[in-house]
C-alpha cells in the first residue's frame, strides 16, 4: 500500500472515530441534562464547547478529504486523456498480472 493510500485510510478511520466520539458525547450530554449543580453545569458547558469544536474540525477534515479526492480524480482523468494508449497498456498489464495470479489458485 502506498503512502497516499495509507493517509486516506488513516483519514477515513479518523473521521469515523471522530463521528463516534461526537455521537457518544451528544448522548452523554442528553443523559446528564437532568443533573443540576454548578460543577455539572460548568462541565456540561465545556463539553458542549468541545463538541462544537470537534464537529467543526470534523467538517473541515471531511471537506479537505473530498477536495483531495476530487484533485486526484481530476489528475487521473487528465492523465488518461493525455495518454490514452499508455493508460490502456497499463490497464492491460495489470489485468494480465491479476489474471495470472488468479489462475494459479
């Protein structure tokens, strides 16, 4: 796996993990909404602020990931348009290698 693919996998996992944390934090805030007291209110206020920041950051990360994915797709499309025969040759070579590997099983 190349470095770019690893970054994308790590980014996808990070986004999924952050979404889970946000959902859990929202559930926790709802569950403690009936509790009163100055200390609880202070903790809830900090948690709500952290949750808002996490949602904003998550949104930014998702937008950046989509932007990079579009750039990569555009670059691949441009390469194929500029080098159609070379692209066909590469695809045929990959198909041949995969066919040979699958035939061995």
